[in-house]
């Protein structure tokens, strides 16, 4: 009898190990309607989180720093946001780790209102202007700060205004509240196509990103306090499995399938323009979810160029991301084929 019980325990052991520690997961995101976070929206809408045994709740905030604050404060578990925050937080002695990459490029475009376009020749011409970002400290803020540094300017040389994402960006330009925007699509494409702004820098593609930053720049990801990742490996694995499945689906999906999956209100009232914007940024999505060492190094170099708190010699880059969960997610999907 004892031998039989021992055999049953051994048989059940793998199941116990794979048990999700926290099936109810709260994800904080900053500007969910933006194409930057399309993989998150698709994973939710396609039901892939549920397929992994997760009950995911998503809270939307005006920008990446606000979603990060929710996790720091303990009201959310995981951030869907820019990888760079893991480096910024380590510089503040707080350990966060990214575990799946959804954006291989930031998808952030800097554009100046058309009436001022003739006066712009280089980043130094941004001095004294009002810049509309999603929220202070967000990746849209990071991109404009980096561009300012290229012109020998400091972040304090412009007036930064948080205007959220999506429809509020269009409204801010229409109302004349900003002179420049550092924002994501589809809002930028809509303003550009209507002739209201002129693009001066973009990271919609890996090529545009390399031109601005000098190398690959990882962007949207899932990241969490490193303690959460260590204590909840099966939960993190489930989140990664669902996300990698979406990234693979996106490689095969037609623009029409994307359109059919996205909520109507995300389209800002213009399906054709949304599709145009999606095609603009399509190369910016990660194909496989993996982080690269080169991308992490580019990010660190960019942050250090304008943020004195980020000292490269004191940052442990290897701790800011892991590919362990992505590797297992691919193995699982390949096994199902």
C-alpha cells in the first residue's frame, strides 16, 4: 500500500509543480489603446490568457510611469510597459525583471506641428517648445529626452505636458496645447496624414530606431518585481506562453484579422487609417519574444546619456531581463505542432 501511495505521489508531482501560483493576475498598462500595446490587447481578445488558466485583469493608466507606480504600490502585479523601466528602477535600488518582449522597437514618433515645421532644422530648435508626451517619466518622455540630448539640450529646456494617448493626443494638437508630440500610433499617423504635424524622428521600425539610438532598442514588454517572478514562476510562464502564442499568431494574421480582433473604440473612428498606422509599425513587433544583449546595452547607453542617476558601471543588465520563460513557451508551442 505504501509503495502504491508513493507511486501516486510521484505521478502527481509534475502537475503540482506546474500549478499556477496566482491565477488572478492584475496587469497595469499605460495607454492600452495604442498600437504599442497591440499584442496585449490581442492576447486578451483571443482568449490566450484564459487558455493558460489565467484570469487577467487589465487596468489602463495615462502612461508607463503610472502603470509602474501601480505595481510599486502593490495594487497591480505585472506591468505591460517599456523594458527601459527595469534599468531605471535598478538605478533606484529596486529590482524589476522583464520576462517577455512584445516590442522590438519603441514605435514612438516625435513630430512638430505643421506651422512650426519650417523653423525646425535640428533637435536644438526644440528649445522652449511645449512637448506632449503620454506621462512624465514614460518611454515617450525618454525618447524626447534622448533627442534633446542630441541637440545639446537638457530635459528642462522644453515644457513637458502629459496628454495621455490616443484621442487625447489629437485633441491636444487641435487645441494648440502642444507644439511637439512624442507619441505612439495610431494617433501620430492620423495627425500626420491630416497634415497637422511633421515627423522629425521615429522609431516605428528597427531601421528608424537604429538611426536614432545607434542600435536595437527593446520596447514593450511584460516586467514585474524580481521577487514576483521568483515566487510565481508558473504564473509568469503562463503569461509568457499566452504572449508568445500571440506573437506567433501575429506573424500569420492578415491586417483584416487584426482589425476584427481589436475593440471598435481603439480605431479612433477610422478603420482605414488604423490599418495604415498598423502597417507603419508592423515591423516594430517582436517576432519571438526574446530579449537581446545588444538591445539591453543600447537602452542603458541611451538612458545614461540624459539621466545622471543611471550609471552604467553600477547596472547589472543581466538581471533586468530573462529569456528563460520565452524559451519554454516556444518549446511548448513547438511540441503541439
